[in-house]
C-alpha cells in the first residue's frame, strides 16, 4: 500500500515533491487507514483540565485559580480554542480531570475529576499509582465514547497552571536531560523567575532521585489532565485514529505514551513547534517534523486546530487532484 500511495502522489499534476509536507501527510494518513482514498471523519479535539500543587511553589506567572476560570471561558465559548474549533468545524469536548473547583452540572463538561489537583511534587508524589491508573482509564473512556461517533482523527489540548513544570520533569527524566534544557517561560515568567523555576525543579529532582519506569515518573510529576490525555492517546491508537499532537505539554505526554507503546508514533501528526524552550528539543528526540512554527505557547489544543486545514488539504489533494494521465498533461521527460 505504501508503494501504491507514493506512486499516486508522484503522478499528480505537479513536480515530484512539489507539495512538500502535504505529500508526507497524505502518505502517512493513507498508510494509517491502509487506503489510497483516505477520509477524515468527525474531527474532534479534547481539552483536559487539571490543577497542579507545584503551581503554589512560584513556578508560574498566574495563580492556580486561573485553571477553573479558563474552564468557564471554554464552556462559555470565549477562548482561542473555541474560536479556532468553530472556524474549522471541529467538535470540541472539555474534561475536568482534576480541577481545584466544584463545577455545577453542565452538559458541555465531561466530569472526570480524580481529585482537586495534584500534590506539590517538590516534596511529595503528585499522585498515587492508583490515581495514575484511574486517570489512564478515564482518559481511555473519553476516547471510547468519541469512537462511537465514527471519529478517526482526534487532537488533544490541556489547561492547568503549572503543567509546563510537570512536562519539563517528564522530559528531563524520560529523555535523560538536565532540567535547564527542559524549562522555559511557561505562562510568561521573566528571566529571574525562569532561574527560580529551574532551581525549584532541580530540588524536586534531587528529592525524588532515580525513578525506574515511565509510569512512576508520570505519577510522581504529572498532572491529572496530562495522565488522562496519555490514556486517551493510547486508546486513540487502539482505534487506529490519527492523533494530533499539540505543543510542549501534549508532546511531553505523547513522549510518555510513546515509551509505553512505541507504535503510537506511526499515528501521530505533530501540529506545531511551540515557543516553549524545551519543545524543539523534544520534537528532535522524537524525530518529529512539525507542520507549523508560529511562536505559539498557549496550549488548549490551539496548534491542532490551526494545523487541521492543512491536514485536510493533504487528504483532498490525494483524493481530488488530477493525475498527469487523467488531465492529459505531459510528464517530466
């Protein structure tokens, strides 16, 4: 099938390789679906939200309560992800994975709360092993429900003040890199605050020492929204969905999912390279070629939403563009 796909791509009315990354995307999507005529069904974005105890240690420019305030913004359709999802006709789902706030019943919100935020990993495990496993199962359940809608392409976003710190810790441990190579400005802290953030995270690394498994690293440093996203990604692979990977946090979560099941890399499309310092290095580690580089560092799945029309264009040219033969155009001599 891969050879047939490449032949079909090469025989379109264009010079070979002239559509650049769109050709790679078309080949990848056709390979995932094992067809020369792929389709994108009910594209869906899921935003997981959760609070982090480490946010209270001075690693973020924003207070923890911004997490629940932004969740209200999502539900009221006022955030960037709402705008871009609506613009590109993406189904958007919002999940409370562990926000430190009790929401009133709302049909727009999926209630998956494991706890009211994680513990500070500066001097404790962020979550128990049991909470981590619960998160994986709850994340899987979200995707199982979405799969019933015949969705075959899914992207993931997040909201959680402090989660760039958790992501930096995952990256440091799972890529065996020093903390300073993994830490960026997050929500917009200044250089002095970045230095303080590095010192705090280094203290946490010294406190916890060596950790033996991906699951243990995740439980010690991760967030509930991140762990549910990890379970969701693994379930999306089980359903052979195209998996859209957003920015730094989502890529750190994907790294953990990849360590747990390396096959997931075949279904992953990396939507953008964010402006967060560690993201470019993390993408290189995964040998990933991102579609966009727009200086984004917002999260929410916004990179997925912005990249989606290009992914759609890759499928459309493969299906609808004329070949040299059908158009009666002479090929390269």
